[in-house]
C-alpha cells in the first residue's frame, strides 16, 4: 500500500508541473530555513524529488519512503515541501506511536470510515485539522487556530483571536461600607463553613 501511495503522489506532483516560474510554487522564506529543511532529508530515503537550491530558496516537492519515527525528519515540524511516509497496518499501533510523542499542531485524516474518524478524533490531541483535506482549516476564519503543548499556545482567528489577544482585567468590587470579620482571625469552624457556603 505504501508503494502505491508513493507512486500516486509522485504522479500528482509531476502532473501539477509545480515550479516558481509557473506561478504555482513558492520559495522557502529564507536561506536559513531552506538549509534547515534540506538538512532534515535523508538522501537514502528519497523516493522522489530531493532537489534544492539554497541561494534560490528552492526545495523541490519531496517524498520519503522507509521512514521511521526515530528518523530526524520526524523529530520536528518540517514546514516545507517534504512528506515522510510511514506505513502501518494496525490502527492501534499508529495511535500508540503518535500518543507517545509531543502533540502535533495539525492532524489530517483521510478515511471513508466513520469509526476510524471518531476514534482518531477521540484519542489523539492536536491543535486543529481536517478530515479528507489538508491545511484548509486555517482558511476558515470561524475556526480557532493554535497548537497544544509544545506545538503552540493560544488560539486565534475570529472571535477566538480577539479573546487570545485581549487582556481581561480581573476585578472584584465591593461597597466600602460592607466588611465582615469572616476572613479575619480568629478562624473558627463556623467561619470556614460560612466561607465554603458563600464560595460554593
């Protein structure tokens, strides 16, 4: 199944004729980041692509096969046109492997099975994602975007963004003429009981 997927992905890349002159491909944001992406690619595992030009900030669409979770490419977020492919035959195994690692920023699940969808969404923690699509959840301004744990903090876009970038002042106001002795010494079981009831 992995070989079939890789071949279909390769055919799609070739058919798309992706290139910067064609206007359907973009440069990496900086030479430093282009170098970082290239350094993540294990040349022995390149199934397709792998070409690059650091000065031009160009990294070709690249497919990697025979990848494992211990590979360097799997140790950090790639943020580049490199797809490492890890095959699996048991959903339990792959869920366990994913849960054993830091929570991802995004998850893109492709499946026709509602049971698989519900299980993956129930058991895995991630910032946001798509079912049978990729990246497009970011384009929807009504969906909050952000990570979980090491993959990011906060949520933004729309109302969630307004909340994330606003500072709400915590304030308690009480009239100057009201002051009980409940919070002052001596502390008694009755005072404790009353405080618990009030804050209840």
